[in-house]
C-alpha cells in the first residue's frame, strides 16, 4: 500500500511533539536554530514515524528517525523495555 502523509507545519505544537522525540532526535532538532526550520524538522519526524506505524500496523515498537551523512532518514526500530 502506498500513501501520503501531510503535516500542516503551521499546526505543529512543539511542546507536544517533543514528548515523542528520542534524545537523539531532540539533539538533531536542537541543531536547528531557526524556528521555521525546527517546525519543518519536527513535522518530518512526526510524518515519518506515523507512516512507519501505519505501515507496520503496530505502535508498541520504539522508533527513531536518524539522519545519515547525506541527511537522509534512517529508521531504527527497537522493542521498548
């Protein structure tokens, strides 16, 4: 199945979304000093996580969205302790 997730960047609530970010994702986000860029980064992480959970039909896994040296997403799944 192929789908498209759309996130309205203007609707991003930073306080709520930072609760779903891992420490590594928060560190990446903190590198974005421009507030518009921070919203873009949060929206991207949120959309990616949502898409993975929908595709796997499972929300009991831990999930991190990391970046490679070319700034492409790397999806890391793990079981939560």
